C-alpha cells in the first residue's frame, strides 16, 4: 500500500486534514446549538413570566385557567419546534462530519484476503 515514506506521510496528512475538517464542523455546530439553547431558555422563561403575571392578575379562576391553557399550548408548540430544529441540526452535522471521509472510504483498497460474496 505504501511504496515509500512519502506515501505514508501523505496518507497521514490526508487523514489529519479530514479529521480537522470534521472537528471544525462539530465545533461550529456545537456553538450554534449552545446559542440556540440559550435563546430558547430565555424565551421560555420570558413566556413563563408573562403567563404567571397574567394569571396573578386574573379576575376569575376561569380567566386564570385560560391563561394557563394558552401558556401550556404555546410552551408545547415552542418545545416541539425547538426539538425539530435541534434534530435537523444534528442530522446536518452528521452529514457534514462524514463528508470529508466519503472519498476516502470509497477509494479504500480491497483487503487481500477478502472473500467474494456468493
């Protein structure tokens, strides 16, 4: 597989470059996840505070229950939207992390003692 030390060096450099590109993708996207999580938490706390203030200022129990019901519905929808966003981001990260290795895996030599499939 390696005819000279230069071949081995080039092979190792290519592997290191692929790993570094994958780590850059992971780092960039982890930062995006952290920012998104912080924003979601901030919005969630703000929405909860507004709902609590409305509930405390309600004229009747029915109004308080309406406010609580609206808050729960909004919080649930917001949670589902955030979960979908995070899921999509993780799927994109997996695709991007693998991308540098696609050509490498496709060009791997066949092992010398590989059995032919029947």
